[in-house]
C-alpha cells in the first residue's frame, strides 16, 4: 500500500492519499470532529465514489466510522439525500498517522527519565505533574500518574504518538500527540478525540 500524507496549516486536518489494492483513496481526516471524507477511485478508471464518515467510536489503537457514499452529482441542486449509508468501518489510527522515519537512518534522542509537566491546558492535568518515560530504541512509553498514558516514537527532534487522557465523566479519552524536543525539554500539541479539544504540553527533564 503506497501512501502520502500532509497536514493542514493549522495542524488540525490530515490529508491522505493512499493506494489500497486496486483503489486510490483521497481522504481528509479532521482531528477536531473525528470526521473523514473524500473520494475513492477504482482500478484504472477515473470513476470515483465520494465518502463521508462520522466517528462512531474510538480507542487508542483504532477509530470506528459510520460511512456514507454518493456518486458524483450530475446536476444541481446537489442535496444531502443523495448519500446512502454503506457500513461501519474500523481503521487503525496509523492510517491517519504521520509517516515514520527509520531510526537506523536518523537516530533519536533518549527521553528516558522523569519530566515535570509545566503546562497542559484543556486536558485537565494538574500543574506540576511528573511524567515518567521509558524508552527502547526510538519507541517510548509515557505515564503521568493516573491521568495519562500512551506510546510514541521519537526521531531526531520530532515526537509522534497517542495518549489516553483521563477526562472527568468521560473516562480515558484518546489523543494524538506530536511536537519537538531536545534532551532536556519537550514542546507538544495534543488533540483529544472524544471532544475535539486541543492542548499544549511543555515539560522539562527532572532526572534520567
């Protein structure tokens, strides 16, 4: 499966082009609403089917969508009743993830140790929480007491990953995390998929 991905300028939307078997998918995924839409081209023809999917459920590993399809609108007015429900579709979060770079080509900074979280708005974490990170190669596991946990990858100065953040009344809320770091500081953005909220994370190393 060949693929290409870009993100919108405000970092809220993933733009995906993927070859899936004999089909070519052009999809946008909005991290705030959890919706995915686009078109699917079949085989060598230029015939396309349009796709509009709403997030129905999600966890840290995957997203379940309720998907509707429509053929091209041939004559105005183009209306919502031209869409028909097709099925529920479950996709791994990796389908919408930024591409990974080989650690053998680029290496990575060791984040292992304790970090003081200085600011995490909207996600409900208390000021001054300590994040503990364990790292093997370029893959790490992160835990902030009982408030958040997850996994990710660090390559050069970039971090990508997923967290499960505890939200009052909503349980564990999956979030996508990405950002930059040095060996002593982190600057991350987090998008909560359960409510579309966005948060900034800043942290400094306490100990190794």
